[in-house]
C-alpha cells in the first residue's frame, strides 16, 4: 500500500463484514513523541481467539478464509517497519479494536495520505452504518460524525455525490487547518 | 471552510433531483467497483472518486456507485462493472481515474460501452 489511508480503507472493510453498526476511525499524531496512532474500532461480531491468531498469519489466512486475507498483516508490517507497534483485540459479540502506532521519524514511515477519500468512500459505500472519524494533532482535533450529517440531510442519502464531495472537502479543509495550512 | 449551510443547500438540491427521478421513473444504472485488498492496492479508490465526481459534475440521475469484494481476477484490478437494466453486464479492467471519466461520458451518458477497456479485450 502506498499510503496508510489505503490500509485504513482495507481494514475498515473487515468491520463492515463483521456487521458493525458503528465504526470509529482515529488518526492521532504527537509531534513531540514522533508518533502517529491509527485506530479502527468497531462493534461488530468480533472474533474468537483462534480467529484472532489466524488473521495475523497471511499464509494461513489467505489459503483458508478469503474474508480476512492480507489486510491485517500488511497494516501490521507498515507499523512495525517504522519501529512502532500493532495490536488487535477482539471479543465475540462485542467488537474488534485494531491499533497501529507508527514512528513518524522513521525512514520507513509511509505517509498517511488521502484520509478524506478513505473516509468518504467508506461512508458512501456503507450508508447503513455510522462512522465517527477523528483526527488529532497534539491534543487539537476535529470530528466527522455520520449521525450528525444524517440528521442534517433528512432523508438525502450519504451516497449522494454532492454529499460525498462535501465530506471529502470537510475533512481536507479541517486537516489543513489542524496542520496550520491555508484555510479560510 | 465547508459549512453546515452548504450541506443544507445540497440537501434541498438533492431533494428536488430525487422528486424528478421519481416522476420520470428512470431506471437505475449501477457502477460497481472492486474494493478488496487487491482492488485498493491496485488503485480502486481514485477510480471510485472519479466516478462520484463525474456523476456529481454532470448531475446524473439514477446512477449509483457501489463496491464489491474480490472477484478472483486480482491481476486485472481495479475492476469496475456497469450494470444497466435489460442489458448485459460490462466488466472494465485495469481502470484509472481518466478511464472512469471516459466510461461515464461514452457508456453511461451516450450508451456506447468502451470495448477496449473491457475484460474481453484484456484477455485476448
């Protein structure tokens, strides 16, 4: 994967498959500690301990369960190659939490990339789920909450192209503002 | 900065469009993009973005974009299927954002599938 946001898009598909009603995606950067933490938390069906072990092994999973496959191992590798860490925890009937910590000062750190497209794609392709996206930079943050947007839209689907474009622009502009870029 | 007011304006505009669609009874065209690990890694996301943007730009009615998993032809990803009522499914392979714009213009709007982009042409 060329950017971490593509890994997020991929990993979040597992939450959809798991039947999650709410998927929380968080990208937290700490410029003092040089860390970037990406979390994908869902309230889907969860996994047993055996399933949890198997998702970490690409060669085991690709040959047996096509549902999970390479996604998790690729994400884990992207974090660990920077000197960061990766954790996945899950409980049947409760949900699954995936968290990857990246060292941003590592030469092997993959850029976060286009999170706006990832989040807007996930939302527009899965309008029957709620998403909560949060981006944090050194304690400052912004949030995109589909429950709020849904209320404002009053029956207009989240997949409406103009709405998808609005969500993408909202995330891009707020991210730029957070990072001190040009914004109005 | 994007505002709630803009979102409300989009809502009003979309509601008008939705009522027009109901009146004319347009049948739905479905564009399905493969979004499994293989599709994403091959560049499915910009392809999907391009479809959404072109549909928004042309204000096309009755066209929906959705996603699917891996259909077992990973080497041909990004793969896009176009499903129109009463017509045979068209499968486009090795898609790009530029090709997506062309598919909307030639195929969706003008009704001429682009044979060169299809799986049939790629596997010859």
